[in-house]
C-alpha cells in the first residue's frame, strides 16, 4: 500500500487555486491601470483594514518590520532609550530597536500563554529606571502565535510609567481581545502580511493602525522618504516603506475569504485540542479572547521527547516546526544588550519544549486526523 502524500505545513498553492479567480481579477485591474506604486488598491485596502479592526486609520507599508521601525521613528526613539519587549518572539521585534541605536530590554513571558509577563515587565522597568543609565520609553506587546497579549495590564503599566505602548500584531491579525478585533489595544498596532501570516500577501507587506490623526499623517510621511504635501518637500528623514499596489490587490482578494479562513483555523485548533490534550500539553487559550491561530504550538516534557516526536512525525509525512529554539537574549546579535546576571527562566526554557503543528485553512479534516493519529501513536509507543 502506498504511503499517503506528505501534509504541507503551509499550503499556499492550494490556497491560491481556491482564490485564483478573485486574485486574478484584482491583479488584472492593476495591470490595466499600471499605478504600481500607491495605486487605488492601497487606499481601498487601508480603508478595509481600518474598518475591520475598528481603527480610525490604516497605513499600508512595505513589511511588518518596517511598520515597527516607522512607529519607533515617529516617537524619535534612539540612543539612550529603553524599549521593553518579550524575550520569546521573532527577531524583527527587537532588531528595529537596535537599528535606531536604542536598547532592547528583554522581558520574561507567561509559562501558559507565552505572552509578555506583566510582573516581569514591571520589574524590568523599575530596574532600568533605578539604574538611571537608560530612559524607559516604549513597551512592545507581541500578540504571539495568534493570541492577544494581556493588553489591559500592559496599558495600566504604560500609564503608570508614562511609556508609549506599541502592539506587534504581526501574527495575530483577525484575533480578538475582550470582544474587540485586535488593532486598537495600543497607541499604534503593526501588521505583517508575510505569506505565512493569517492574511498573507504574495511577498512582503504590512500596515500600521492608529486612532491618532497626527501619528497617521506622520507614518504616511515616514513611509515615503519623509515627504510633506508634495514629493519634493522633505520634512523629515524617512524610508522607502510603501506597500506595493499589486500586494494590496492580492490582499483585497484574500480579505474577502478571511473570516471563513479564520473559522477553519479555529475548527482545526479545536480538533487538535480534543484529540491531543490527554497526550501532550495543548495551547492555553487566553481568557476572553479569540486567537487567529497563526501557529498551533504544543509543549513536550523535554527536548528529547520533542525531538523524538518530530522525527516520528516526519516519517509519517507530518511536518512540524520549532518557534523559537532560543530566546532573543541568547542570540549572538543581542547578547551584549542583556545583563547575563538577569535570568528570564520561562523564555529560556521554552525553546526545549515547543513544537508547532500544521494549521492553515487548506488542511482537510482527514489530514488533521492524520496529525492527531501520528502523535497519539507516538505517545502510545513511549508508554509500552
């Protein structure tokens, strides 16, 4: 009997085939009007993104990383400034801080949700404040793996210390916090449309959401070389950070199917929960929230068990991934930015336990059951 076809960790070809008609129609329109930079599709997408999240303004930009960079540029973050962010996240959140000459201050995360831990955040701010070497300026909350950060607590801490609050919502567009779509929990929220994200383009893309009209105008200037009312009026130093019209067109077509895709992601996550909770630790859902399920991460007892399971899954044609193998303050690029006498125990331990399973709208229920069966068979073999 032939082996079943391998399951795709991310199945963009299958998604493209499903959405091809709408995508081609949108792209053909762009090819006809040829406004490839800042065409009408960019404005339409911005309006739809803002309406979807309930935000006053959306500014389309070239990537989620550039979105973070521009928000920090808008606050004039630079040398001597401290920016607080979780140690367990992707490098983009921290690298923009260093690019501006500021200092990333790494914070531990919650052992259940993997989101930034308010108690650790407050302690890190107080320690930096007391040392008086850096000026605390910004908190970046990251909505990790699709689930919201603890925004009520983060807002209270930001207000207490007078800090700017930024939401890195790269992995969680479509998620909700206390009944509100993510995108308005901080002064500014940044989105990524990298192809693997819940709403993904066919290349890089991103957006900034805000309710502040002055900041919205500032972000529009920063994404276009700092220009003013005309192209050759340069008000400030900016970057070339515009969203391509073709990417906006593709995102508009994909946005039409987005709610159905979110519903399918939730169905898959619920199937995994039901089928796996008695053999591995399934994700802890943040109370009063809805995850966008960009990544579904289980926890294994230790690295040996995780490696054993990953090998077993590979033999069964089931892909998996490790997000993230080590926290940022252990990475060579950031070691000098972190006092090694300060331990962040949860973030430091997670890399040996986490394993991400495939979760995308193209997964059939049969494929979901194959994933569950492979993990349950592995668990049974270890208990014999």
